[in-house]
């Protein structure tokens, strides 16, 4: 039966959980234990700004501690509330399980419009929020490790790690208390692009399986497909750039806060981003035709729709009119449970958020490991790898000369082959492997079990099963 009223974000996640749990062999007790959010801490704190005290409300939810530390971003937005934070924390539990990042799920949020404050004010607010969480071990390298999310980025993470280090002067692993940091504060190459890069790898993997592509009534490869992207923030801008510049996808539409932009031939994303950086929006950008009612482009004809802005943008009010046969959820929860049902009935293929945007937490995992090992990836191996490949190339050249074979290597081969992997290459390789493996685990369940009707259900089945195994092995 189709949903008639729109559930809240957390209820949406629970509905999707229940669909999957219904086809699994779980005891009702264990099922309930996995589903519920373990705890939510609410803090109200005051900060003196320009002589006046302002009070802020923040949250940190821990959904599941079947593995520790728990992990999940901190979001700055006026829409932050307990329901949303708990929904996002639950998604983190399942996401980490799906991509085999050894973490439980958590999420945090501060109810604030960050654009209304200058950098100095934001630093004071962030440090105070971090102080409240750190003193309760809700930020801690072994227990709870935040990361950026909507409205936060490297800068905020640098303030948080510094605040933690000031309060824990003898903790040698202090840098592992948060991920998504700038490189000079213990960050890792490739973290900023990671979620968008993961979306690209997810699409590439989907298009490696003709059977799956056909189920979306598409055919062929990623190249030449048309795409609409909503939200050119961290996730959306990277995903749009990578798939248009490297995979030949035409981004025909973009939706931002102040409207939409359309170009049948495909937009030049770098140019649009340059415009946005200069003028603060996409209005009047000469790269495409401006559409004042931006959200209407969600319903435009295209092969792939990438909602990468926020939750609940595809809802009961517009789901029926969505024409894209393939949706990849780069944002968390962009499709409500009701809309999900409508789209499934229509035959739309949805690559679910828990998988599609897992690139961020995957590279956060690499960053956390780097911080605990206190050494950059590739530092020990890179030159050794180069020496070995050089040996082989020299030997081939010697053989060719000695035997008069006249072999010549292709131009550029020597340089490319003889370069050892640096941190960025290793991070991308680890991310690519993770996205491929996770997709395969989902599609295996999707195709092997008739009662698993879609990729989202498959993702939940895989994730819940892993969390359940973890609880069982603890004797619960
Ligand atoms: P961001 O703040 O960098 O970007 C959000 C973008 O969406 C901005 O450009 C904003 O102008 C635009 N936007 C906001 N409201 C809009 C609306 N109503 N219509 C159109 N555009 C709108 O945030 P982000 O970090 O890119 O996160 C986006 C989504 O991806 C969120 O759902 C977040 O939870 C999810 N996510 C982010 C990460 C990460 O690493 N940053 C990881 C996993 C999931």
C-alpha cells in the first residue's frame, strides 16, 4: 500500500530498516536493539559574541556501539533537530557496516546558520561546542570520531582537533579524535573530494553490470549519459566535476539554493563553480539557461539524477513526476520513505545513500588509521616500489639492446610505470576497492533473493546482517 502521509526523517530510516528486517532471520529482541538509537546528548551553551551572549543548541547522537569508536559528521544548519541527528546516526551505523569501516554510528549537529557569522565567531562557537562534547567523551579517538558534514569542513575540524589537544595534552593519538582535517593538522590527501569521488566510483561500478543498467532501462556505459545534480557543495561539486570531466557524462542541469541552470549540451562545471565562488549563487551564470524554480529540474528528463544537497527533496509531492530512471543518493535521505515506494512502483532504480555517499567515511577511516599509525601512507614503500620497477625497465632495455630486438617503450610509459604510489593514489585505490566490493555485496543479495526487491533493501540486509553478527559474537 502506498504511504499517504510523509514520515519524519528518522521514521523514514526506520521504515526502510523494517522492510529489510522483515526478510531476515532476526529475533525481535535483536532487531529492536539494532534499530533503536542508543543515546542522544543535547547541549545548550552560551557564547559571548560582540558583547552579547547568544545561546546555541547542539546534539550528538550515538546510534550503535557494536564497534567503537563510533563515527559520524557534525552538521551546521538551522534545520538540525534531534529527529534528524538520530536518523543520520542510524544511517552511519549501516553505512559503516556496508563498507566495512570498523565503526559504530553517530552524528552531531548544531542549530545555526553558519553564513550569518564571521570566521572569528564561528571559531568561538565551534570550540565551545567541541569543549562540551570532548568533556563527555563524545569526541575522543577511541570512542567517538566526528567528521565534516553539511555546513562544516576542514576549518571546523582543525578547530576541533586543536581544542581536543588542548584539553588532552598527553594523548599521543589526539589527532585521531576527528577526521576531515586539513593536511597540516593531520588530514589525509583526497578527503575533501572523497564523497564525490565515491559517487563517481559507485556509478562506474553500477555501469560495469549490464544487467543492472538494463534494470534502469538504460544501456551502454556511463559516457554520454545525461545527468542533473542538486547541490554544488562539497559532495555535489566533486561528483559533478569528476563524472563530467573524466567519464564523459553531460551535466545538463544543476539545482542550487537560488535556482537552476540548464544546458542541453552539458554544463562546464568548473566554470559554474567559478561563477558561484564569485557571485555566491548560480543566477545569471552564462553557462546555461537560468530556471527560477530550481527544484522543478528534479523532474526534468535525464538519465541520472544526483540529489547532493539535503534530505527529503524527493517526496510524495513530486515523486510521481520524477523522470530519471536512475537516482544516486549522494545526499543523506534525499528520498522520503513515501517517495521511495512511489519510485519503486514506477521502476526507478535507486542507488541508496548508505552506499552512494560512503566515500567520505571510507577515507575518514583511512585518515583515522593514518593518525593512529603516525605515518603518511606510502612513505615507506614509495621509493622501494620505484626502485623495483626501474630494475625491470632497465633489464628489458638491456635485453632489447643485447639481442638487437629494437624494442622501444611507448612514450611516457617509463615515467608512469616507474612512479611509486603516493598517498593520494593509495587513498583513491582503497576507496575504489571499497566502493566496488560494497556494491558487489549489495547486488549479490539483490539478485540472489527474490524477496529483496531493490538495492536499498539489499544494502540494509547486508548492513543489518553484519551488525547482528557483531552483536551475536559479543554474546548479545
Ligand atoms: P555542503 O554544505 O557543502 O553543500 C550543500 C549544497 O547544497 C550547497 O551548495 C547548498 O547551497 C546546496 N543547497 C542547500 N539547500 C539547497 C536546496 N534546497 N536546493 C538546492 N541546493 C541546495 O554539504 P555537503 O557536505 O556537500 O553535504 C551534502 C549532503 O551530502 C548532505 O546530505 C550530507 O549529509 C551528505 N554527505 C556529506 C558528506 C561529506 O563528506 N561532506 C559525506 C556523506 C554524506
